[in-house]
C-alpha cells in the first residue's frame, strides 16, 4: 500500500481512463508505478527506511545497539551522555517507535536474555526507544538486540499530499513529453523534443517544505 491512493493522483492530475496505456503500463498500473516512484523519493528525501510512512508502520528486525549508549543516573554520572536522555534511556536508530516486539541483552558469550516490557518489569517503550526500569544493560558494545515497529499509525496527511501531487506531476510530465509543443522561431514553426519535459524537476521545494517535519536529522560531532 502506498502513501497515497489512485483517487489522490487523479484529483491532482485530473487524469481519465485512456491517458495511459499506449505502451508500457496500462492506466491503473501507470498510476500505481507513479505512486511507488513518488513514495521512494519521499523516503530518500526524508532519509528513512523504505515504506516508513505506511499506515501501521514497519518492523526493524534484530537491530544491534550498545550498552554504552544508555543514558544512566544512579547517584553518580556513569555515562558521558547522561544529560541528553534521563535515567536509563536507550535511543533506537529509527523513530518514532510504535512498539517493541523483542528486546534482548547478551548476558554471556552468545547467550541472550529476553527482557520484558512493563512498568513492573524491565523496560517501558517511549517515542524514541526504551527506558529501563531494571536490568540496565552492561557498559559494553553490541550487547543489545531489538526488533521493533517504527512509523505512524496512519500516514501523515502531508506525506499523502506530497505522494499524490508528486505522482501526478510525474505522470503529467510523461503526457507532456509525448505531446511535443510547437513554437515559432523566426517565422518558422518548430516542435520541441519529445522528451524535453522529462528533464524538468517535479520534486519541487514547495513539496519538500511540506515534509520538513518528517525529515530525519543526523547530528555529527567532530
């Protein structure tokens, strides 16, 4: 399922049956392909995994994390980044986090212990990861393994709009490209190249601005 629907693309592009299908994909499949292309462009621009914005989210399987990344306060400042997250807070690589399927810690060489979710158990789920109630992981590397769901319960309205508008723009470029425009040059009629409009940008700054709140920001320290 895409970020937008056929009806969205038809609304923005005002397409009708018969606009596509002379070669390649038929009408319905042309719209479906345009939506897929638009959605992958959105993923790439926002720097998120493929299908990140589908309703209900996607699952990240067996992601390895480090106990050294846990922010911890226990009477003393144990870790250098304690001030960024509060007590026993572990941030996942992708967010927002919808749910955690399985959280494990390597408690011995090749031996993994499953931790239990709940305020009376080992951890609770928060928007960007988990907070440990007890059994805070050891200070070491690649000793945490987690499978979890990320994304949104429903596709954000702005993402749906961009998907529909971008898919429509892509299809409109194809229609324009196969219908050369005639222009007058020095008293002569000249037709533009058949594929000229395919080189024009369709993922405009206006569309990108609609996604600004969903673009992943990666911070680096040097």
